[in-house]
C-alpha cells in the first residue's frame, strides 16, 4: 500500500499547491501550462513511450483530452480557491460516478441494486458537500462555488471516460497515449499563454514556471504511483481503487481543516462520510462483478 499512500499524497499536494498559488501571486494558468511540460519530460523518462506505429491511434480522443485537461485543471484551481480543498477533493473523487453511469447508459453494462445504492449515496454526498450557506464561521464563502464543484465533478468524469477509452485501445500502449495527450495539452495551453503574452495580458516569469514544474512533479507522481500500485497489487484492483479515492478524501479533509483552517458545516461533514460510504459500496459492487 506504499504506492497508494504516495499517490494519495501527490494528489493532495496538487490541491495544496493550487491553494497556495494565489497567496504567492502565481499565475495559475501559467503554472498549469508549465506543469504539462514537466509531465511530458517525466513520462518520457519513466515510461519510455514508443512513438512509432501510431497510424490507428485514437487522435480524436487524444485531442479531447488535450483540451479538457488544462481546462478542467484551471476550473479545479478556482474551485480550490473558492470552495476549499475538502469540497473540491470530494467532487473530484465522486466524479467516478460519471463513467459508471455512462457504462450503463452508453455501453449497456448491467446496473445492479448495489450500484444503484452507491450512486444514490454518492448523489447525496454531492448535495451535502455543496456550500449552500454564504457565510461559515464569519468567513465569506462564494455563493457561486457550487458551479465550480459541479464542473469539476462532470469534467473529471468525462476525462475518466476518455482515459478508459484509451485503455481499451490495445494497438497503442497506455503510457504512449498518455505521452501524446500531455503533448497536446501543453501545446493547447501554451498557445493560450502565447496569446495572453502577445495581447499583453500576461508576462512569463520564472516563479510561475518553477511553480508549474513543481505542480507537474506532483501531478505526474499521482499517476506514476497509482499505476505502480495497480501493478504491485494486481490481484486486488478494487482495493487500490477504494484506498486511493477514500485516502484522498480523508487526507484532503485533514489538510483543509487543520492546516488551512477551512470551515465545514455539519451537512458538509455528513457529505464527506457519505462520499466514503459511496466509494466503498461502488467498489464492493465491482468486486461482485469480477467474481
């Protein structure tokens, strides 16, 4: 479980860095852009992807991910700032219900009673996690924070569906597909950054680049250790899945509450408990399908 723990830590570190970006006057869009340049480098070093025989590669899916990854990353950064680490991590982890629902609606996979219960609990967790109140403990909570949480939830769910489509495509190694997706994400984000520079809406400074590279190390570490965890515990994929998602929610809640002093209502705390319960139920339902 060491790899799972390291993956959880890297995922939470990403949220922490996004939280700190505004405090240190870091241009989040620049940081996200440079994050992908580091991800490209690390993917090349650790996975050594092959860039040959790509004629049948699903480039339409690659392009979709190349657009969505930096876009949703930017929304997630705003969500962390206006809704907090705890709520954003809950929305991020509960996004697993989007591909689950898609597998039922689009790919005709069976939907048993346990899955339905899990999705109902997950939906309740989302509703409870939303900061409905405008003020909490004399601190202003942005009234539109729920919009960013919803976009994170739906956006990451769609990204998960697209990555699952890549995983099913056996003609190209998954790590090679990941490498191509990162290149496209960087190219698209960098084009947007160049436009901002040309129109004098932004200037490139080293602090933004270095912060982005640190963000990229944490972002890549999350994926690297998650893949290593699945390889080390190949007989227990459901254990890796549940431990990863629950771990991020628990560690994220600890960091948000005790380090950044985020305030949650009783309803929000119930939402965290329901999110953990939903992940356990869904994991159990997938285990039954595998038997």
